[in-house]
C-alpha cells in the first residue's frame, strides 16, 4: 500500500512540475512538500486508518499481532484524524503545515518504536511490522518531510 501511495505521489509531483509555468527552487520545494503531506501523510494515513477500523483482523495478521485487540480501532481513529489534518493542508498553509507535519511525524516515529520493540521482544518479522514499507513510511518519509519543511521555511524567510 505504501509503495502504491509513494508512486502516486511521485507521479503527481512530476506531472505538476512539468505543467508549471513558472519554476523557482522555492516553488518546486513547495510542490514536492505539499504532495508529500497531502498524499503520503494525508491520503495514505487516512487509508491505513480505514484498514485498521474496517478490516482490523486482517490488518493485525499482516502486522503479526493477534486479531481482536481494541488497539485496532484506536490506531485507526488516530490515523484517520492525522490523515484528515494533512489533507486540510491543501487549504491551509503556514504554521498549519508545521503542526500537521510534527503531529503525524511524532505519531509515526512512536509507531516505528513500537514495531522495533515488538521485533526485539518477539522476533516478529511480519512485513507490516518491520518490512521496508514500514521503515519507509514510519521513519524515512517523516524525516524527509521534516527536512523539506525546514528548507521551505528558510526559503520563505529569504
């Protein structure tokens, strides 16, 4: 799922950049950042939340965790909330982006810690617990988005 969302994000970025009439470094960073926030964080997290809520047992199985735990609904609700906040970045800018990025990144970093703890405690190597897609979505992408936001805010000040 994450790889699919990443490909959609990259395609949207490329199409937008090709169709842009006026390009500047600041505008390119803004476009890349916006699509990453809205699609990867927003739509991706919203969909992950819906999987946890609507298909909890199958999602738990892919993570390597027992089905039926109330964590599924709670994590799903948090994912949906973070996803909606990130989608709203289409309409709100400035500090709203910062809040959306920090909240979602913090949540994903904590999820990553949980997955690593589970790996160390139980040896759970299920693809949705510690596979490359989880490392990318819960660790690498939040770092990339935070760095892009820092670069973008510095460009805004200049």
